[in-house]
C-alpha cells in the first residue's frame, strides 16, 4: 500500500490521547483499544466496523441537491474508480485502527450488463480486497447484497410478484454467499428495503411472506452446502423505501422467523435509526432482540427524532450508547457481530478529515457508553433494585408462576387467602436519577 497514491495525506494514524484538548479532534480521548474491562479488551467489546457504502460510495446527493462530496477515488472508469475506492478504504481503516468493514456487493464492484459480467467484476475486486486484508489484518464483519437499487427490484426481490425477478435475486445472493466465504466474512446480512408494499390493493401479503421465507431457506441450504460458517442476520426497518416493510421491527422479524421455522438460522442486525422510525425508543429493538437471544449485531447510527426518514447520522449520544452497551455486556458481547457505523457525514461536511472526525467521535461515544455500562453493572445498584422489585417471583405462588406450574385456580385461591395487593411504587424517577449518575 505504501507505493500507492495516498488519499488521506497529512492525516496520521489515530492514537489514544486522553489528555487532549476539546478542539483536538483527530485523536481518541476515550477509546483505548487495549484497555481491559470485565476481562475483555475494549476493542473486543466494541468490535467497530466501517461501512463501505456511506463512507466511500456516498456523494452527498439528496432528493433536492446534486453531489457535494468530491472524492479523489471517484475518477476514471467504473472499475478504475472501484479500485481507487478500495485502496482509499483500506488506508482509512488502517489509519483509524478499525479491524472490520462491511459492504454491499454493488459497493465493491460496479454492476455489469449481465449477471456474468457483474460476477466477473466482483471477482476481480474481491481478489484485490483479499490481498489488502492479508496486508492489513482488516477483516469483513459482514457482506450483504444490494437487492433494492436496480430497477428490476422496484417491486421487491424475494417478495416480487414476478418469479423471474426473484430468481435473479437468488442468483445474486448465491454469488454474495460465495463472496462471503472467499473473504472470510463473519456475518451475512439481509435487508429487505423493497420487501413490503406501497398499496395493499395489488399485494398478496401471505404469498409474499411465504416466498420470502422460502427464499431464506434456499440461502440456508446453500450456506450449508458450501460450508460457510458465518452468521445470518436480518435487519429490520419499518418503512422507506416501501410504505410498509415486512421486517418492520425486531418483534415482527422474530415472529416471522419463528412462524416459518427459521429462528435457529438467523439473528438480527439492529439499526437504532430504523428502530426510532418504527416509533420506538433508541434502545428498544436492541433490548427486545437480546431478550429473545436474537441480537446478533448493531448498525450503530442515529436519526433525528423530529424527522420522519432515515438520516443515518453518526451516534454521538452517550446516554443511548450506555443503554446499548449495557445490553450487549449483559448478553456476553456481540461476537461474531459488532458495532458497524452505518452512518454518513452530512452533505455539508465536505472535507476528507470529516470522515475521520465523525468516526472518532462515534467511537469515543461508544467507549464512554461501555465504561458507563461497566460501572452500572459492577456497582449493581440498579440490578439490585430490579431484583427486589421482582422478588415476589422467587418463592410461593410467584415461584410457581416463574416455573410455569401455576394455574388459574391457584391464582384464585391465593387471592381468597391474601386479599387485595398493596400499591407499590415503581420508583421510575429514582432509577433515572441513579442512571444519570453514571453518564
């Protein structure tokens, strides 16, 4: 890489500098990769990943304006710029000190006029990626297939009413799984941006859901056939671009997987910006997926609560990061998943250094969230209060409910003997005040 063009000239490798001044933004003030917390290095708890599409394919264009981000790697033919983009990305990964990246198949290589040409392009680019991975030690957290951007997918991929389109999606996923195996990806993500409907009048909902389940079953079978060892993930989102997306939120996806017998083959990749679009709190789907043993990875970003679309901003809220990291610690970590920055610099943030500043700020935010969560868990004050609140389920009739051996007759007998329950304060404000102590 040293002999190649340097895309981020003047920006050194980012180091941990806890005594840095507020205006020193090209250093980590809180993220200390080797710091040990609860028996594990910080970098192993956080497992940060850079997403390829926003950081290296994004142009700053929006529905109301032309591109604003003039990147030096977006020059030449499609394949020439793809190769420049890949070298720029690995320069960025190594200077930032992140060990993982994620990409869509069409981020890595341009789509050709035929499936065969697209596959050849992808083969050429992944050969180069494999070499860069070997040089740097950077690995693929997850791969996904872009089954939403091309016009063929305007009515969906796995849920398209035309089986010809579904077949094309299947062929694309087959190649995506081969690519995941080639690059040693630790996960493979399915995001159904077009899997839903704009009008119920022209939609066979039951049929589409069945077709999507059978599509996933094909992927499971092929994964087993080729011996691919990565984890499958589904990423929920309630809407955009569809009016209604079938993978609406964590509970919708979990219900779908259980209904079709796929719950042992998939976990969830939760994006909090999608969660808030569904009308939930930032941490909601992370907590719910974890409660069912289905939290596999997190796309670490945020949105603007006052807006009704997916803004994909870098996560800078320490309270939110603390709640997410508390859940992750309590389930024992995210491996083989991680915290992937599915986030983009604002179209007004046009300097190359802004890419670094955004990632550094987000990494520091989650480092602070991790430290806060560790303190909360190690102090045990909130956990002790919660345990006391539910202590009635540790003995007597409560224990029978906990074990699933109680009956409605038992409930009636208990009330006849013990009468009306007393009112017990939930102490919400006390919990919130104690939580704020750690932020």
